[in-house]
C-alpha cells in the first residue's frame, strides 16, 4: 500500500468528519402554518402556542407579525417570548423588537435545548408596552399543521394556530434523515425511497471505516518495521 493511497484515505475521512460537523451546526426549521388572518396583540391579550419539538437543539422561534405603519422608521417596543415545558416550568425567555412596518418574520433566539425532540412546549407572546389601539397584528392560521398544536388567547384555547417557525440544530443522524427524505421527495419516481439514500450513505460510512482500518494497519506495520535505535 502506498503513502499516496493512505493520504487519499485520510483526506476522505477528514472530509466526511467536516461534513458531519457542518451538519451539526445547521439551522433547520419546520414548515410554518398557512397564513389565513391576523390577531391584535397587546399587553391585555397575551398569545400562546402549543407545539411538539420536531428535532433536537431547539434554539429559537420566528413569528409572522405586521407592525403598524407608525413603527416603520424607529421601531416599536420590545416583545417578549417565554417558553414553557409540559409541566408548566419556564425554560427560556427572549425579547425582540419589530424594526420595520409591513408583514415580516420577527426572530426570537435563546439558549439551545439539546433534548427537545418529541418534547411538548408552549410559548407565550407578551407585549408589555403595547396597547390594543396601537394596531400590532400577529398572523394566524385557521388550522394547525401536525406537531404544531393549537393556540390560546388570554388562556382561552382556540382551534387555529399562530404562524410561526421553530428553529433547531439537529444531530447529524437527524439531519441525515431530513436530507434523505428531501432527496426522495425531490425525485418523485421509482427511486423516491428515503431508505435507498440512507443505504448509500451507510455504504459510504462503511467504506470510510474500512479505509481507517487499512490506514491504522499500514501505519502500524511501518512503525513495527523501523530499525531499532542505538539507545535500545
């Protein structure tokens, strides 16, 4: 086995590790519910949204809002998002300020929650310094998507959902499942099976493992063949 082959195997393994590390840092969001109407938001009308974590690494929520025209230049007061667990404990809190007029996504970011996959949450949207007459609107959907849950106004449950996007940093295996599913959906033919693409990636990882074993054996054999020094 030549050193050129060993170098190629090492570069391939490093490329695979860099790819997996890049996957781990990727920001992934789910499809937001369809926009069908608006709700006023004020200090007296806090909104809440129930949902289930789709992946691990929950670290933020975007809300589709429509500030009044008077906020177009200087922006409005801060809005607060509080994230609660299924047992009612406050887990995270974040604030954001609408800076422009017109419909746009308002991002709330907080410390990442690694074990968020499958967990049930509710976030509350508060506007402590906003009056009802200010005209701040939050977009809603007539029906929630699977996993998004329903919303509540001042603790009264409704059938609809807020239009929002949770943000995650999934594990490499979770991202692999996401990518294989998207590849299968994009093809739309007889090869549109996520398991097929997952199998190809598995073969690739097995090939890397085999190359790593060969690399270890090659280096070990060369070190074992080195002549003993005069000090031995």
